């Protein structure tokens, strides 16, 4: 007998009337028509009738800062709303952090994430505090949330691995303690040359230890910032193709078009992964502009067109850099869609991929996806397809992890329901 049978699901690839059979926390069969006839359906302890609605693999966030999340207003709010005041504010907050406070805020965020069907997060963790308080706290969180959520950690030298006195030593300590990925922030080093040097030494460290790389890279409006070029070149030199991620890459928005025409083939040669962070990029970039104001997000359609894997990350939720957000990756996808003007049907679907399959690939998640043999992790959404899911920031009717329901959100109801009209609000009616 099956543990769970999902029947009459629509999948993100457009297949309809699909059944998903689950045993021992894994998907054992996915087939159109499976379970459609209740009399011939395989026996199962639990049956979910998806009612023709979308069942997707879980949302994945490829770029987040869980050590800072939900700290908005501590010790004061960011008055200018800029990236640099945010970094300064984080510096003020760091000495006041406690292990317990970081853990409590991170666990609260993980509750939000799970309720939103967000079941895997790559979080950068600042290693510039010699106590490595945040590293210890997030390793603790990673262990505690593992039954519900995959938390992958990046050793992130927020103040610059060369600029901050003990950052390189601390970064290596963090890796030894169990942090997974090598991070960096070359545009925050003192000079362009030191930024390039930081990329070189961090990529060499990753190659030596067999680690993935994910750097905050060229997060500025500087059209002459060139760290993504160095990151791609080092990736090729060290044979790290496909294992390196450039996060933000906002300077590409402002670069000279001829230069970008030379840069893009290098990114393709390096099979560089890209993470844009639409909510943050549109908020923090272009802040020195009067009018016209640049959007600041990296060149997503052009990167997709050359075959790069591009994800949209949330980056921040209620922290020194961003006072909004709730762990809703559909909100992230919607902003990415608008900022990149990805409004064709195919491009809108790519925006859904950018918060599901693309980041899962970047994180190299094991057993991700709605295919037999993979983990029985999925989200039942109140939408008929990925585009409608983005339009509605669709309700996560149920969230499953390893075949077990771990979150549910009821349908909206309206107090204005009149006699003879249903009380539930079906935003999917207009099709
Ligand atoms: Fe970030």
C-alpha cells in the first residue's frame, strides 16, 4: 500500500491529470491518469485530490542572509535605505548579537519559509566576527530544521576577505566547522586589484577543498567593475565550471554593451551560475542616479539565452538592507519578471523556474524534482499553472516534505458572500 497518492495534479511542465505515488518518503511513480479512477486507483494511506491545480517541486532560495533576518530596526533603522548604510548598520548590530537571538530569528523565518513551500535555502553567513557567533548559530539551526528544510551555508566575509583583518582565517575556520560553500565580496575590497586578488585566492581555496563557490560580485552600479570577468576566468583556470555562482552581478546592467558581448561568452565557457535578487536590486541599485534611474538588475534574459542557469533570490527579509518580505518566492519571481520585462509566456515560466528548478540545480540538491526516485517534496498551489501562480502569489494549500504534510493554508473566504454564492474566493476563475 502506498503512503500517499496525489491524484489529478497539474505539473509545472503542463502535464494534466497526473498522479504521484509516494512510498517511504520517495516518489515511486508519476503518470498521467494515475489514480484518476477512484475504483482502480492504487490503495494509499492518504489520498490528496489536487483538483486539477498545480503541484510543484518546492521553492528554493539560492541567496539569503539568515543571520540578519528579522532584525529590522536593531539597533536602529536604515535611514537612507542604501546598501552602504545597511552594511554599516550590520556592523553596529554584530557586537550585540547573541547565539540565542540569531537562532530564534532564524527559526521564526524557517517557519515562514515552510508555510510558503520554501524548503531549501542557501544562506550566506558573515564570518568577519572573530567569535563566529552567527556561524555556530546557523549550524545549530541547520541541524534543527533538517527534517523540514535544507539549509546550505556560505562562508561570507561581509567586510572583505582582504580588507577585514582575520576574515580569511575565520572563513577557513567556518568551513572546518561545517559551512558548505566559499563566499566573497570582491567589490567591497579596497581596490579593484585587491578585489581580483580576493577572487583568485577564494577560488583556489574552493578548488583545494572541493567546495562550491558563491560570491557577492559586482553589486554596484559601476559600469567598470570587472570582478565577474575575474570570477569566470578563475573558474575556467581552476576547472570549476558549473560549480561557481556569481550573486547580484548588478554592474552588468550598467556595462558597455560591446564589453558585455565579449563577457557573455566567457560566462558561458565558465558555466557560471547567476543569482539575481530582484527585490533588493531594484531597491538598492541606481541610488546615485537622478533621472532616468537605472533598474540595476543583471541581464537575466541575455544570460538565459546563452544557457546559463539563472535563479532569483530573496536576499533579505526585514533586516538592515530591506524592511519588507515574508519568504514568498512567488513575490520574488513576480518582481524579477517585471524588472527584467520577462512577459512572454515562455519567459514568465522561466521566472517560475528561477525560484524552483534553477536554484535547486545551483545548490546541487539531491533528489529534487517531481520524478520517480526523488524525495516526495512538493507544494500544492491554488493556481492552474506557473504563470497564474506568479500572478496570484498563489496560496500554498499544502506543503509536503518526504511525503508528509508539514504546512497548509486554507482557501481565502469572503465576508461579503451573498446567498447562493460561494464563500470561498477563487482568484483563478478568470482564465
Ligand atoms: Fe546578499
